[in-house]
C-alpha cells in the first residue's frame, strides 16, 4: 500500500468510526474512541494521606479488568496540572472503564467481582461520583 | 508464534505498560492505558434542551483533536444507565483528552485553538468541571 493509499485508508476508517483523529496519535485515537460507553468514577478516600488505602483502592480498580464485559481500564491519581477554578484536584483515585454497550455496563454492575470490590472499598471511601457517557 | 507464546508475550507487554487487561479487549486496553495524562471535562449547558447548542459544543470538542499535543479525543453525552445516587446524569457533554505528558496538557491549554474554543463556548455553558488524572 502506498503512503497516499494508507493515509486515505486511515482517514476513511476514522470517518466510519466517528473518530476525532489527532496527528501521530491517529491509530490509537481510533482504539480509544471505539468504546461506545465510558464509565468515569472519582473516589475520595476517608484518609486521603493513607498511601496504603490508596494502593488498596488502585489495586481493586485494576482487578475490575477481570470482569468479562470490561473492555479496558484506566486508573489515575490527580495530575499536577495548573490550579484553576474549574479543576478539581481534591479526589484520590479515578477510574475509567470502557464498555461495548449498555448491557456490558449493566452486567458489570451486578458481577460478583464488582459487588465484592464495592464492599471492600466502602470502609475506605468517603465519597464517589460517577459519570456515564455514551459516545456522541 | 504459538498461541501460548502469544499469550505470554501479551501478558509481558501488559505488565510492562502497567495495563489492566480485560479479555478480548486486551490489545485495545494497552492502547487506552498508554496515555499517561487524561483530561476529563464535563460541561453543563445554559440551555440543556437546545440541540443546537449541544451540537455546537460537541463539534467544538471534536475540533480540539487538531491541537498537536492532543493524542486522542472521546466526546460523550449522558448514557442511559441506571439512576443511582452516585451517578450524575445532569451534565450535557463530556470530553476526555489524552496526552503523553504534562507538557502536552500545558501546551494544549495555551494553544490558540483551545483559547478560541473556550471563548466560543463561554456564552453557551453554565458550568464546567475538570479532573486531570495521571496514570496510576
């Protein structure tokens, strides 16, 4: 395939998937945007200075990847970005779970591993905020 | 490469990247988790019932993919998941921008396309909440 053909092919694939492509990240952008359902969760620990509680929560989130309908997991901690009024840096741990569809998200909610995770973290967590997004 | 070798290779790659792999989504999970900085933004429109304002905001977010340090973009609207106390369905549009590093996120903030986007949406938007996450 020539370079021009390859670019044309990539542009066509992106258009079909409704993907916003960005420079050298194009191939990966397709992969990220291929997930129709995104489940964002932000956790505030009761003891935000406890490295042990934070590590327990992070490991627990990673374990959610074992649930079959969970297609990918991103686990985060607050990034040291500029303090601006609109940026909330007060949380402890973030997760993004990616699903193929709403049924996958529902199956995750009732899966025994998720139920066990929720029970395990309840004593550690002060507040949880969830945003469920469908690809626009 | 045999099937067993391939599984071993994939497991090794995932361990190196700190990726939580999930079933058939394994290859994609690597791609998603390869981005060290995730910039989540949730927008509440002043006129949440305006399909036109929503479309303008969504198109604006898609345009942010043109900024060189933006590696991938996911644009969302509230998913019709179960109403639970912890789930916020009140917002209008979500974006996830993926960056390679903090410098990339800072370059995005000051990029003329982002500045123009912020000016364009200011009259439309009532509230913005940002969470910046570094891969844990």
